[in-house]
C-alpha cells in the first residue's frame, strides 16, 4: 500500500497553494471574463518552475515523480480550471512522451525550453473521426529520404493556439494499424505545411484554448520521431495513463475548494432564522461531498504511487480518472444546490466550476472508455 507524501513534496504543495490563493485567485474572474491568462501569472509560473515539474533536473526541470505532480496539480485544481489546464496539459501529456520516450537529441533540444516555460507543449491524438477510437487515425506519415511527410487533421487539441511543440500521432503502416503501424512525431510550430486552426468556442475552461491542427505535406525531420517507428499507439497509452492521474488530482483539488466554499456559505446563509448549515439536508450533502472526495483522493494517490514504483497502473489510472471526474461533477452539482440562486450566477465561482467540471468526463479518454479499460483488466485478472 502507498504511503504519505514526503516532507519536501508537502512543502511544495503548500507553496503552490499559497501561490494559488494569493496570486491566482484574485484574477480568476478576470480570466473568465477575458478568456485569457494574464501574462504576469505566466511569468510567475516560470519563476516557480511549474512548467518543468515533470522534466528531469538535468534538463532544467524539477523532476517530480507522479506523486509529486499529483500533489501540485491537486493544489492548482483549487483555482480557475482554465489556468490549471494550461499547465497540466503542458507538463502532462504535452511533455511526458519526450521525457519518457524521446532520443537524447530530442531531449537536449526541447526539454530545457519546455522546463523554463519558454516553449509550450501540446498532445495531438484526437481527430474528427478518431476520438475514443484512437486506433482509427486518418493522419498519415510517409517517409521521404531523411524526412516524414504528414497529412491529416487533429482537433480539440489543448494548448494548440499557444503551443510551440506538438506530440503528433500518425499512421506509418496502415496494414499493421495500432500494432506497429502508428508513430509519434515531435512537430514544431512553423514546420512547412503545418497550420493551427481557429480557437474553439467552449462551454468552459476559459483561458485554456483548443483548436484544430492541419497537416498538408508537413515536413518533419526523421530525427523528430519520438520512440520507435510504429510504436506510437503504445506510447500514447503510456502518456495518457499518467495524464489521467493528473486530471484526477486536479478534480480532487476542485472538489476541496467547492466543499470549502459550500460549508462557509452554509454557515453564513440564514433562512427561517438559522444558518442553512443546521438543516440535515445540507449536512448530508456536505457529508457525501467530503466522503466521495476523500475516496477519489485515495484512488488518485494509489495510482500515482504505482507509477512511481514502476508498476503497471493502467486499471488504477482509469479508476482514478473515472471516479474523480464523476465525483467532481456530483460535488459541483451539490455546491450549486447549497448556494441556491447564488450558485447559478456567473459573478461567483460556483457556476464556473460547474461548467468546467463537465469536460473532465470527456477528455483524457471518456468515462465510458475508462469503464471498458477497467473491465478488460478485471476480466484478464480472473
């Protein structure tokens, strides 16, 4: 069984929490209204080293393990989810492939700038015809001399409008398909034949941008293959597994913040001559919110611990993502109910959390896909 985090990680978690409460929260409503993250907050993220939390120290990063990353992301989850998404997409699925699988050449070329936040990373797997069915990619890559020529379209790519480097998956052998026929490439913004589409208009996650990526005879150097040719699908699964734990941690942090706001409001809101916190209906909602959040936290850190131990954690990562995102949505719903009309007004953060919670059941693999992954692992075990 996993143990508690060490003192150094706890200290870092507290530092991030202080940053969130003192520096980010005062601008949360501004981020929501302007759909943009103030540049001074980006600079502060750089100073704290958070863009490099998952990048090894030898490349200028902090080199946190999965438990450390979960600790940081949990605290970031307490504030604006669009702000948090910029960081988590960069440090998670955006750069994990480079850290885990890339050649020394690619690591030396890209990781220092990614760790410093001088370049932003993105992960490009989803396509108009290949969302949950990630094996059905239509983007193709053909070898020509010392280059690969990419053609196809990706969509809903987080950080796309602001990213400088992209981990892109393309079919290199149609006959082999997912079993040896998909390859991962590191594509730079500015490569010939590569265009980023317009920003998507979304329900939530303002300040975090998604867009299409369009490849029309895009030239990618052979040296920019990530890992082995043909092994891209397995790489994607490894990257997504860690990303799911990060999303679960963020969801837990958001739940904590919603519980805190709901309990405070319930003690202050007077109806029929007494605080609504004295009503059993409110108490039971808070009890369910707190209990489910704690269960989600335990699943999240167990999966993170297994990753750090070098163990297979496919099932556990999916369990953490599935449960934590479902809990986030239930907690957000109860928080709106406790706040009543105030929870439905956009001037207050409850409404924002409610909208932002919904996407967590879709990205990083839909919750229906998580159930398939979990069930298949259970059937294989018995």
